[in-house]
């Protein structure tokens, strides 16, 4: 079974989360909190989109390999 996230995605999530927590303590719970949450959510969304694209690419590659095999045998 494949990993859900690669190591680079986990590192980016961890760094973004640490910076988010630091920003909470430095800036406090002010209106800037929404900006910090938005940055964190965008980072997570980009990683999720990348993973989804990777999954679809693997799926298409498998389908093309199946088609190639059918063409070779028949």
C-alpha cells in the first residue's frame, strides 16, 4: 500500500503548523489570526491537490499499461 503523503509534504505541513503556532503567540488572537489561518489552509490545500493529481496520474498510467497489454495480446 502506498503512503498517503510523501516526506516533503509532511515537512511542509509541520513547518507551516509550527510557524502558525508561533504567529499565534507573537501576534496574539487578533484579526491577524484569520490571515494566519488562511495561509495554513492554502498550504494544506496545495498539498492535497498535489496528492490528488499524483493519484490520478498513477490511475491513468495503470489504465494505459492495461490498454498497451491488450493491444499486444490481441
